[in-house]
C-alpha cells in the first residue's frame, strides 16, 4: 500500500478546512469514531447543531432573483411615450433638407429663362474680359454702360451687336453705328477715346451666349417673342464652334446696314451658304419677323 506523504495529507486537510468541510480534529474524531458511542457524542452533538455550511453557499446563486415589480414610471416618461412621434419617412425627408437646400440655393441665381446657358453665358462674359471694360454688372467703365436697356437701345437686333463685338470698333473708326435714332444721339466709333478690341477668336456660339447675357441678364431685354425663345432653345441644343474671325463676311451678310457699317444684308432666310446667321431669326413683334 502506498503511503500518502504527510505534507499531502496536511494540504488536503487544510483545503477541507478552508472549504468548511470540517477538516478540524473534532470532526475528524467524530467521523472516525462514529460508532464509538457516548464519549464522543457531545462533541459530535456540539459539532452537529452548527449546520455544516454547504459548499453551494459559496457558489453564487444561479437562480435569478425574484424580479422586482417595475417602479411606477415618472409622469414625464409616460408623457413622452404618449407624445406623437415623427414617422420614419418624415425623418428621412428632414434628413434630405440640406441637400435640397443646396440645390435650391443654386437655383436662386438662376437666370430668368432658358436655365443653364445663362449661367454659362455669365461666366463667359467675365472670363473673356468684357466685364473688365463694361463692369461685372454692365454698368460701364472704359466701355459703354450696357445695363438698363442701354445696349438694346444701341442695337435693337442681337445680330448687329454680334458683328460689332466680333469686329471691334477700330475697324469702323469714325463711323456711326447702332440705331441712328438712338436717344442722346447716334454712336460714333472712337468717340469714347479708346476703341473696343476685335474678338476674332471667340466661337460664334460663345459670342451669342455673351450677347444673350448682356441683353437679357444685364440689360433686361424681353425674351418672350417666339423668335427669341427659338434662339435660346437653339443655343441650348447646338453649338456653332466656328470662329467669328473666320466668318466676318458672313456676319456682315446677316447684319443690317442701318445699324452696322459695311453690312450687306445679303443673307437669305438667315443663311449665307452653310452659315446660319446667329441671333433670333426675326425679332417677334418687330418689323423683321422671318418671312416664310
Ligand atoms: C478693352 C476694353 C473693352 C473690352 C475688353 C470690351 N469692350 Fe466693349 N467697348 C469698349 C469701348 C471703349 C466701347 C466703345 C467703343 C467706341 O464707341 O469706339 C465698347 C463698346 C461696346 C458695345 C457697344 C455699346 C453701345 O451701346 O454702343 C458693346 C455691345 C460692347 N462693347 C460689348 C462688349 C463685349 C460683349 C465684350 C466682351 C466680349 C467687350 N465689349 C469687351 C471697350 C471694351
């Protein structure tokens, strides 16, 4: 039989004691001498009444404690619960407000009509340098004031204005241009000291957009005529990328000699060969409504 080493026995005993399993001598004695009769009984009895603590006592209770009855809700919680709530779809709508606001703000500077090309036109007017001489808002500077209908008074038709800008004023130095019956007298090129440079490198399309910007956005021209609306739609749909410098003769053929020195008015149905005259084809309401 193997001897259990003394130190192991001691350790076991200590362990039992630690667990409250009665590793003490008295209990041992009681246990060992269980059948010895009376002499040990008082000891056993003395030990017995103290109910042996169960090792389970040391284990945390697994059974959930009795659930406490819910404390009565504070009145404000009840009120909050009963209050009508924003439905989810409405929250989503609210979440999109900033996005909508951005787009809406974008439309605030929207042009009167024709939408996008007016924005493009405004950018061109600034980028090409017109604004440097005529003012960002067309109030004038080195060049004439364009706003408040001024430019429309000089050029009742966009085509004559287009030719004037393309050719510049030095080419017609000393000659009258624009409406001969203009309020305050007819314009004479060079009368203002410095002339306006020619703009041969603009495309026909860009020059049309710039003219549209000056006349409609800056000068406030009425665009309600059919011919004017058709022009705006045409500008939105197509782009004539020919350079005005390559088509000065064609432009002169489209223009009216009453307003444009050296114009030939030889275009037929607003065409010079393949070249389609820029500007509205007939200024609705006025005498030049397109024939046929
Ligand atoms: C360097 C300055 C300068 C620049 C740049 C310039 N202009 Fe001018 N513009 C003038 C001057 C000066 C006149 C008057 C010329 C004259 O009568 O001799 C004039 C005249 C005009 C007129 C005639 C106005 C009227 O009522 O008689 C129009 C329209 C015009 N400019 C449009 C434009 C446009 C569009 C651009 C840009 C593509 C432009 N200008 C760029 C200086 C400039």
